[in-house]
C-alpha cells in the first residue's frame, strides 16, 4: 500500500522534544493506564448537538439526548435523536466491554424501517450516522489491543501534554478500527486525551480530533465540545462538531434503560 506523504501540519505535531529530563516512570503504557483509570463519573445524562459540515461549509444540525452508565467495568451508552424529523427517534445503544476477549455490542434502531440493526465488527470503522466519528470511535479503546510509544511532549492550550503513538497490536484490531496509527495528546495534569491524529488504513486520509472545550462538572473533567475533521491532501473533506450541554452525573438510571426494548421504544 502506498503511504501518503505527511502534511506540514502533521510534521509540526510530531516534532520530538527532549525527554531525558522526565521521570522514567512516565512510559507510554503507564501513561495510557492512567488515562484508562481516569474518573469518568457515572449515571450521566446530557443533551448533545451534532453539527455536520461539508467541504463547502454547508451545515446540518442534529439534536440528541444521551445516557451513560457503568455496569462493573463495562460501559453502557444510549442515544436518541430528537431532531430533525428525518432522524427523529433513531436510537443507538452500545455495550462497551472492558476486556479484549469480548467485542463491543452496538445496535442502531431505524424507526422508518421499524428495524434494529446490529453493527457487525467488520463495519465498525464506518461512519456513524454520516459523521466523521466511526462506530468504533463511540467506544473506548482496550489498552491491550494497542502498542504504545512515547514521542515527547507539547503544550495544548497552555497545558503540558504527552505525545503517545498508538499502533494496532494485530491486523484484526487495525481492520476493526480502520486506523494504522494514532498519535494521542494526553494532558499531564488530568490524564485525558485532548487531541489526536488518526491515520486511516485506506484512502490516504487523516482524522484530527480536538477537544475544544473542557469543564469540571461535579468534580469530573468532561469534554463538552469535540471537533473531528477528515483531511486528504491538506484539504478538509468533512467536519463534525459535537457540543454537550446540561451534563449531569449521579442520575437515577436503571440498567433496564439500556436494553433493546427501550432502544426500540424511544424516549
């Protein structure tokens, strides 16, 4: 496969900085363990605005409500589209498993067809509802499925961040994610990925993720604005902006909410 040349932007992102002055304990894997162990809160509800922007600047906006709950170490996520009318009552349910032995379960309910579609593993690298986020982007990464390398550090909005390169541990993982490599910017004070560059395995494209807004809500550092761009040959092909509002933790969410029955029933 012919590799696409790195753009000046990517080269700038990946400048290696001196690392000898930092403690040896800050290995890439240990940093990612801290990311994985970060407190994400539980029993969360939120409203979400999703803006899709094409290469000509035309925008489409969607409104959703979201629900999130831990079940042991596994995460349950449920989303319902509220507007516009052509996607209203579309639902998306994810069982995000912690262990690499168990593939995440995802279902998409399509109200016009009165049908629930299970997302197959082979399709999880595809676009989620026309956005720049794939189905697999809607879940967390399992640490054991990736190899990590510490590249250095940079500042992101005035805060120090480690640069960690992540490469798939197998071809199976690469096919499922659709990424041949990622570089993650981990903010050192809160152990949170605040920026990332993903190399897509096909199509000579890159995806740039930027967490543009963070808020501490009920003591939990929460991403409230995410910007994902798909780029090829320096040109932005598409962009998706997600904005979370009215984020609340510690809500009374019964595990029964996260079921296929509720997915098909709607809000």
